[in-house]
C-alpha cells in the first residue's frame, strides 16, 4: 500500500519513505505484464494481488509494499531477458533470493518488477580436487553443504538463516555466520560469479582460480545489496570438514570480566572457530526456551567452540579453560561429547526465537564495535533501554565485535515501534561513535539507509553513489536501498 | 621511467598528498603513484612526468593485538609492520612476498605498494589474499579528495566496499594514504613435509590430497627443479602446517601417512621449514635471470600440469607452483612469442595471467593483463572516470590508454 505522501504502509501505519513511483510505469502495468509473459514461460510471471502478497515484505516484516509484478526466471538467459526489457523501458527491478533480509533489502517498490531467483536452485558442479562448487543463485546456503557433506566437505559461511537464505542473497549481503572468526565471511569464500548487468549483458567474473587480474569486481559486487547487477551463478570454495568440534561454556559475574576473558583468549594466540557472547537478559530468555542449563546468576556468558581431533580439542579447551579461570568464572562447562556441545549451542541457536517468546516483536540490530569497547557499549545500551522503556537482549559475535541487540517492542502499538526504531538508531550511532560501523552482516537495506550520514561524509556517499551509477546509470536496480534518498537526484520525481 | 625520477613529490601528510594531486589536476600533469618504487618495472610503464610517492607518509597509527587489527600510513615499510606484529606474536595473514631479489632493488616494499598490487604469498591458498584482510582504507581520489571506506572492525558491510576496489588497482583509482589490516596470531610452531614426487601430475595430486584433508594446511607448493640451497631435489611438493606445537606434530604425522603413497617424505621443522617457505614466497626457486620476463598465472590447480606442459613446449620455461598449483610462476625469454604462449595457456585453462616483470620494450607493447569482456571493460572505464576523471593517476599502468 502506498500513501499519498509516498510512504509505504505497514500493518500499523506509515514508516519508510520510498521514492515516488513513476506514474507512466504504473499506468502501463497491464502491458508490462503482457510483455513479461511473452519473454518468460507463463508460470514465471505473477501479477494477481493474492499471489503477489508473499513478496510484499522480507525478514524486516514491519515494512511492506506490493510490487508491480514478480518474475521467477529459471535460467541466466531469462534473468538477462527481464533485465534487458526493464532497462529498455525504464522499469525498476528488485532482486530477491529467499527474502530473509533483516534490513529490508528485498522490500519491493510499487513500480518495480521483483526478480526472484528461487527457481534457479541447481547445483551445477562439484569439484573436490580443486575444492569448489558451482551453484545457481537460488540454492540455499545449507543446500551447498548438504550436497558435499557426504564426501566430508562443507561450505563455511553459516548464517543462522541458512536453512532458508540463498547463496545469491548471501553474496549480495556478504553474509557472515557464527564460524566466520575462523573461516571468514562470504567474500572470503567465493571464486567466481555469473553476473548480469542492468543492460542484460551476461559476464563471468573470476572463475575457478584465486587471483583476479585487473580490478577486483568480485570483491566490489560482494555485499553490494543488489545495487550493481544480478548474480545468477556462484562458484564457492568448499572446505574439508574438521575432524571434530566441541564447545564449552564460561559464565562471568560482569560484562567487563567476560570481555577481558575474550581479550585474553585471543591475546594468547587462540582463535576459536566460534566465540559467542550473551548478556543476562539473553541468557534468561534462551534458558526459558531451550533448557540448556545456562547459569541464571551470570551477567555474561561465552560459548566457545574449537575444532580438530579429540586430543586437539582437549588441548585447546584446556588452554581456554585455564585462561577463563583467571577471571573468576561463575561456571565453566566443557562438553564431553558432541551431544553436550549441541546442548550448549541449543540456547544460542534459538536465541531469536526465545526472545520472540518473551516479547511480541523484536528488532534485530547489527552494528560492529571494536571489541575493547564492549563494556562501555553495553552500559550505554542498558541506559538507552531504560530511557525508551523497552527491553533489550544482547547476543554478540565476541571475537569480531559484531553486536546483535534484540530490541523488544509491540508491533500493535505504533508508539512502541517508533521508540524501538529510535532506540535502534541510537545504538547504531553509538557503534559508529566508538569506531565501529552500522552493520556487520545484515546490510544497510532500507532500514539503515538514512543513518549512512552518521558513518560517511557527503562526499564519500556521493562517491559510492557514483560507483553505483557506473553500473546502473538510470538507478533502476534496487533503488531506495543503501543510500539516503535525500540529495539523490537520480530518484527524485 | 627515468623522467619521473627527476620530479618526485613525497608529501609527509595526507593533506599534502591531496594537494599534490590537486596541483597535478590543475596542470593536467599525470602522476606516477608509488611507495618506494620497487615495482616500477611491474606491469606497464607509467606515462607520467611526475611521481607522487607516499614514502614519507609512514608510521603505525593503531595496533590492537586483541582486536586483531593494525593500521599504518601507506608509506610504512612492510618490514616495520611485520616487526611490530612479531613482538606480539602475530603475523600478516596474506604473507606478502619480499621481491627485492626478483626486482633487483635494495629497498623493501611499503604497505601501500603491497596493497596497491594485492600481493599475497603462500598462505593465500587457505588464509586469503591481501584484499581479504584490508578492513579499511583512507585514500585520495584523482580529484584530490580524501575518502574512507571500511573501517577498523573485523565485520563491516556498510556501503559499497571500495577497499576491495582499490586493493590491486595499482594506484589507478586513488592514492592510498592509510590502510587497516586484519592480522592473526603467528602460530606457535611450523613444520613442512617435503615429498619427492615423480612429476607435476603426481605433485599436484599430492597437494590436492593435502588441501582436501582436515588438517588445516597453510602452504602447498611444488618446486619442479627443487631448491638446491635447502638440499631439496626436484620435483618436490611442500606441505606446511602452522599451529600449536602439539597440533603441528599430530597433523604432520597424519599427513605423512596419507601422502606417502605419492613419494618419499621428509620433514622440515622450525628454521628449515621457515626458510623453505620464505624462498617459495619470494619466488627464489624460480631463479629468474635479470634479462628474463616473469609471469604469474592463476588457474584451477588441476589445470596446472597441462598449463606447465604447454609452456615448456613453447619456450624454455622455468616454473614454480604455489597455492596447490593455483599459482604458476613462470620465467623465460622476454619475447612476444613466449608472452603469446602464456596468454594462450592461461586462457585455455580458464585462468588469468600477469606479466609480472619484463623489459620496458616488452611490457609497453603487450597486454600485461587479460582483456576483460566488453561489458566489464566499459564499467571499468566509468568507474575510473568516477575516481580519476582526468586520468592523472598512473596512466597506462594496467592497460594501454587507461
Ligand atoms: C532468523 C534470521 C537469522 C539471520 N541470521 C543471519 C546471520 O547469522 N548472518 C547474516 O549475515 N545474516 C543473517 N540473516 C540475514 C539474511 O538471512 C541474510 O542477509 C541473507 O544473506 C539473505 O539471503 P536471501 O536469499 O534471503 O536474500 P534476500 O533477503 O532475498 O535479498 C537480500 C538482498 O540481496 C539482493 N539479492 C538477492 N538475491 C540477489 C541476486 N541473485 N542478485 C542480485 N541481488 C540479489 C536483494 O535485492 C536484497 O537487497 C538472518 C535472517 C533471519 C531472518
Ligand atoms: C604485476 C606486478 C609486478 C611487480 N613488479 C615489481 C617490480 O618490478 N619490482 C618490485 O620490487 N616489486 C614488484 N612487484 C611486487 C610488489 O609490487 C612489491 O613487492 C611491493 O608492492 C613493493 O612496494 P613499494 O612500496 O615499492 O611499491 P611500488 O613499487 O611503489 O608500488 C607498487 C604498486 O602499488 C601502487 N602504489 C604504491 N603506493 C601506493 C599508494 N600509496 N596508493 C595507491 N597505490 C600505490 C603503485 O602505483 C604500484 O602500481 C610486482 C607486483 C606485481 C603484482
């Protein structure tokens, strides 16, 4: 739904400004649908309101907007055909994977054609000798690992949404996961892309080799949130799975002390595969939900995972245990088995769901801070929580400083949502203020678009916009995301 | 190049760099951008009357070992950064080479130079390239404006990643003034298995088996002629582990059992292991002669034996294979014919090549990098026009007329 003033309407009121739709496109809707049906197989074009509804939002469901049409191509050529057509007619497009974006990256526009890649879901090639897999963009993240795990391999980046989210979406968001401290994020695990420009030109970037000669297009496109073109195939690196992995839990009496323990572990040269931090509200929510045996008297808790043979796991866990013991832990629990590891992880993996049970709705924030700033930042967040009268639970990839405060609110109360948004914005500005950034893995999308001015100067934003313009001069690709609308002439009416 | 030496500007502040670029812009005089100019012979000769050097812009500006980040001004010698890291038992993950010997120069590289050239060593195969660890940059555009991208935290997806774009752009899109890198603990111990293999096929198969094992191999190279100074007869495959001492012992043992079917195995520990990898990193076993050309070819590892065979057939090529076979260093006669053979071999294996070092007569006359598809090339020109509209930064460095 679009209100007269150009704001999209959510289920409880207007909230995000979208660029004014192009009236001539809206007026030609039927003709555009007919053209698209000529370009694509009949079942690949959706125009009926009831079938468009599932595409009106993504993982940031507070924002909704029905698109002009949805197309579901099955091949790179079909994607190219739709883009070529939209480019020729000045029609905006919104690429879509699984629609799990937490920043509204896949939110449609009223005058845009959504290009959903969920039907491009084939694994095209697996090569163990050279350790890569070529997959279509609509293959789910877990689908890659499933295809190779029987042979002892895996695809490393593991966002919590991995059952649903697709590799094309992962590339565009440069997604991370719980294990990226050791294995890196999506950008570090790619070899090549099939990329389709807004003009509908198909180009191969990278390949099965490591070194690009020339500009690093692969690096620039990764994390570009659908601003530069579409990705239809991805060549990912696959890795041999470790011999085994085991987790431990360490709980502390204060946030400061837990932070010091993290510093001491890394300072001792130990890089665990995962190093997750939970604060007290989060521990309580997860324990109530998962009965994982978390210590309820702790102010902060770490989940630490190591890999290797059983003897290596013992060696590393004992090193870490000794380090933690210097910080008067309330409890230290080393998993003795894979089952006990799973039990330790169970609460953390269900953290979002657990918070969902104690609060009708929550906003998941995603700033990054220098890890040394953790105590200061958590203190300020708890002050903000009191100020706004909204609860917050913090989970945190402690090794890399990526903070996920979950702000609890009530979506049926417009005032509560407005406060939650303001609270979230304050947290992200704080992240920037202490030397961090607005988003560590969820992307800017529409959600953080207007906060970009807190991190970048206007000339830096102008430069980034100009780089987008070099790929997409007409600003047809996923406009209204990433960059503030203010001062953007390309999107003015 | 000698003309450029006459007029070198080496500002000691970022604002000074910006001023120098603005002055060049005003007078429409192109600039050769360099750190210490150790790689002037690299790629194509720059057509510029003036040189802008960042050598006077040096110093580590931030180092937080527990946060795994270090920032330094672009002209900081890489050796100085490595020394600071070593004090805290940490390392540069991408293991950039020290190419003084290869390029016959005295001075060591600067941070801006290794980032500008995206230079990575053996650890690139599992640890990632230089560009994977550039967390943030400060730079001056061709319009003389200072801009930043990224930051000083490990995870950051805010806005377009211009760090990746400038890393490996050889100073054609901006002058780097400061770089922040992700670093890692150095690993308590290191050890290497040396396998005497029958030939390149067998050697690559052994490296693939090692890299496909669960043992976290951090280096996988193949020396067709061995390396006499270290007593290694060729062809020899090298497999490295860097980790806690217990793990190095255990993993080398497991690998030894798994790899002995490929050839006779010996173990290098500690100093000899480090010496072997320093040699591989710096392409010493290649033994490139001053008058020869040097190329780097990047392919899927299993294509390396065929590429190597094709090159050896075309000219008296000497080879050094790293990254499990994914990187082929080639030395040979600096002729258009050998260059054509390199281009053909790389293209037929679906890979890329770089004419790394060659006499100016050759590098000025030939494409030193593969052609890009037309659609990408025109995007590239538009991106160049955004960052350097007057085309004054390193004109001709990567491609003729660009
Ligand atoms: C419960 C939950 C947990 C999550 N956990 C994590 C986590 O741990 N780590 C993390 O990083 N993220 C996480 N996310 C966020 C989200 O899953 C990721 O951003 C994911 O990569 C999005 O993939 P998708 O297929 O759903 O893409 P979408 O949401 O459909 O799209 C994401 C963006 O990419 C663009 N896009 C998608 N496909 C293409 C394509 N083929 N070509 C061009 N542009 C395209 C879209 O326009 C949009 O801007 C989580 C989300 C949820 C709901
Ligand atoms: C194709 C290729 C050829 C090479 N040829 C040589 C060679 O001939 N001699 C040699 O010693 N090493 C060479 N190297 C290795 C490597 O470049 C050097 O080891 C290292 O970069 C030297 O640092 P420097 O400070 O001397 O860099 P420089 O030689 O001064 O510069 C290296 C590259 O980075 C750019 N650059 C330097 N500083 C900046 C900056 N502040 N901002 C932006 N860009 C910058 C330069 O324009 C140049 O393209 C080559 C590498 C490659 C990839």
